[in-house]
C-alpha cells in the first residue's frame, strides 16, 4: 500500500493559478503551474503566482511537472518555479512551446531546457507511479487529463475540460480511454469545478462558429474582436469567419502574434488564405467593411485595450460610429464590472457591442451535466473538486454526492491542505504554506499588504510632502517647510490649507529642536501625526504623509 497525499497549492477557492502536488511514497508529482492576473485592488501588480515554499523545501523529491494545457492559468507561473527548482517538465507539443514562450517573456534569466513532449498515448514509469494521459476537450489543442497510476489505484486530474460531441478531431475527448481508466479503478478524482453552478449548457463549438460567421456577414463597418490570445479554438473560428465574409485580419500586439506563429508552425492553427493577415499599414488602406482587428491586449487580456480604443488612446484603433466590438470570450464573474464599464465607454464612442455570451453559453469548462458524465465514466472512490471559487467547488461536491459518492469521501480543499488517503479513508493531516505571491516587475514576493495599502491610499487620497532643512547645532530651521501635494489638493486653490500645514510643521520641528531628547524617528512621527489630524479635520481624507527632514551639519552663520 502506497502513502498518498494530495496538496492544492493553488487553483482552489479561486479561478486560475492551478498548482497541485500528488505525493506517492517519496515522489512528488506536480500537476500544472499556473498564475492569475490581478484584480483591480492589486494596484501595479503584474501577476499573482502560487507559493512554492513547500516544493522548494522538497525539490529533491519532485519527479516532474506535468502540464494539462497551455493557458496561463496552467503554465504561466512556470518561469518563477524553474528559478528555484530544477525538475523535468512534461506536456503536449503546443503546451511545451507555449510554456517556453512564457519563460522567454518573463525575463527571469533561467536557461532551463529539460522539456519533454508527450502525446495522449505516452506512459512514463517513475517506479512509485506510472503517469498516463487522456485527450480532453478545451479551447486549446493538446489539452489532456493526467492520470497517476499507483498500486492503490488511479489518481485522475482532469485539468480544464468540457465535453463537445461535435468537436473537431484536434479537440475531441477520448471517451474510450476515460472509460477504460474508470474500469481500471480510480482511487481519487480531481475535477474542474469552474462552471459547476451553471444552469445553462454549453453550446457546441460548431454552433459558435456559425454565430460568429453570421455576425461578421451582417456587420456594416469594422469589426474589433476581443479575444484571449491563447484561445486557439476561438482564433481559428475568427480566421474562418473573416475569410468567408471577405474580410482581412490585423493582429494587434506581440502576444497574439507569438501565439499564432507557434500554433501555425505546429499545424494547430490554419489560415484559410495566405493573404488573410495584413499589416497595420495595409489595414488603414482597406474600407471599413473589409476589416477585422483581433485585439488581445497586454498579457493576452483585451479589456484594457478596448477601453483605450474607446477613449482614443490606442496606438492603432480609435472607435467611431459604425464599428462593431465583438467580445469573443466569456468573462469570469470577477470581470463583469469591468466589462460593463467597458461597454459603456464603447457606446459613448458611438460604436456597438456584441458579446458571444449574450445569446449562448460559450465556455471552455464543463457544466453540471458534463461533470456528471466525467464522474460516471471514472467512478472514483474519493472526490476532490478543484479549480473554482468555493461556491463552485461546493456545487460540484453536491453533484458528486448525488451520484452516490458519500460525503465522507468528498473533500473541498483550501490552499495548503494536505489530504491523505490511507486505509480507505481521506483526511486532512496538516497544512503547508500556500499564500499568494505577488509579482511586480522583476520583484517576486517583495510586495506585501503594507505596500498594497500604501498604493491604495495613494490612488485614493494622494500624497502630502513636507520638506524642511534644519541645523541641530544651531537649534533652528534653515529653510522650509516647503509643502508639496500630488493627488490630494490643488495647491493654487488651497493656499490657506498649505499655509496652516506649514505652520504646524514649523511648530513641531522647533519643539523637537528645543528638546534635550531629540530623536529623528520621533520628530518624523510627530510631523506625520500632526499633519494627519489637521488634514483629516479639514478634508476628511488621509493622504500618505511624507516628511523629508534634512540636516545641514556644516552650516555656518
């Protein structure tokens, strides 16, 4: 009997940032290594990645990293993982190429090159377990479920998946293999919960393609398509529709160009015509009714770019009357406010908006009936819902119970929970570090709550600076106080407030200079406290107060 532990280091009680560790005896099998793009509250943060502390402490036990697909939520944190941990990485051809692209774009300086391309038929024997794969359907080719075959049974990780009976060959699920795995006995199933609450079934991708073509044929002016860069399936549908509608496509930004080049080189994306894609110069010479602009924005997210277009700040596109903005992605719940605000901006620019999600459900994740089918195919003894907010995990757990899995065999994990399966029972035995790690520029993990709080205050109430030069030897102020404000008040219309603030600083500084117990920290803190009380009394706002007090030690009368 093996010692089996399952640890969710990310991807639970949240959307994205998938990272799971399965321990079989002394070996650790890492499943996915994803990131999530920050919400608006994380001001200035580029991406959020999992905490690798536990894996770093046990890096000599890691057998490999196994990737389910090539989206950022599954491979985007790999550059930061590989900075500290040298472990082989396994994935399908497109997944590996996209992982390399993320590593290149992250500029972490790693020269890692231990990649292994697998197919859905690959089997790898590591001694404690054999790793197998099964082809699944998602919005990107090369998506697979990962199966860890132990002496106690199979542990199946679905990755992101859905079922689509009309999917093309490149995207078809291998139902037969999933059924065979179920017959071989599944000890535990870790299954995608993202859309477990949905009350609407996914429409087939064939129907989506027909809808996109109809939209393109009926549009009178330019079409600006907002799409996630790594959604290869949707990009293919847009290429096909543009060709059928007699339009040319311009790709904006390096992100989409890199992904398209990789997918085309691997024959995962095809151009219906060699001249379908045009340059920025060429697109300006075409009439509006022959133009499609495919926008993905920075880091593959298109919403911010659409806002720039609506406000006339985009480098290529300024929206005008007759334009149709086609949002060809289904936004997450956390993005609904941003989408609503963006749509309002687009209408103000006299353009129109059409969302693919307004008439039909077009998600890459399984709905309840599809989740039921996965459970019925695999018939697991133990069930762990992953990849989704807590409410989605809870809904998925209820689905599993409806299908006969007892509550004692179902566990909704939190980040860092160590779930052990032993002697026919599942229990949480301990917790390991699993906090969010914030990446800002080249800094990884150096931004904490205090810095974020300061950024929030700066964004809301601004900064108030008081500059004073003193001489402790003479016991007097030599120059200042000079008051400066950014984002707090307009100096020219707040002369009285600035004058009173200056007098307060003068009084505090002179009082401290006259004291026998002069201390720099005490002086600066008293300036902050006095100004804070006064400014809040006058404005009901609390700016960041920055006292800059300098000493002129060589000053002579």
